């Protein structure tokens, strides 16, 4: 079953985040991930949106998302993001 990853980020160090972004797609692609949307300034319809970047991605299933996130190569890369941003990341299951 398709799952979605939603990441809400507040980037505090653009240069450090750039190091993360540089290696992201190579690892992400290996696990069947697909970026659906990346927004710096989304159109807010209701409420406030204090995040500097919003990401929506899909994976073929929860196992693929989990394998990507927990992989040693992603965890090594993610250290750059941990140092450069605060993130909220959730997984949503598709309605199927």
C-alpha cells in the first residue's frame, strides 16, 4: 500500500542544509521514493504555516519508507539536516 511522507522543516542553516540536499536524491531514489511536492512558500488557505520548507513524498509501502529512513547511508547524510533544521516527519497511509 502506498504511503506518504510529510516533512515540515524550519531551516536555520542554509549552507548546512545544502550539504544534506546535495546527497538526498541519490539515496532517496534507491528506496523507491518519489518527490511529489517541495515548497518554500505554500499557499496557506487556513491558519498559519511557520515552516520554511514543506515536502511531500511517496513510497510504494511502509517497509520501503522505513528502509530508506533507517538505512546507514541516509542516517549519515541526515546528520547535516539534524544540524541545520528542525523537522517534523510523519507517514500517512494512502486510502486504498
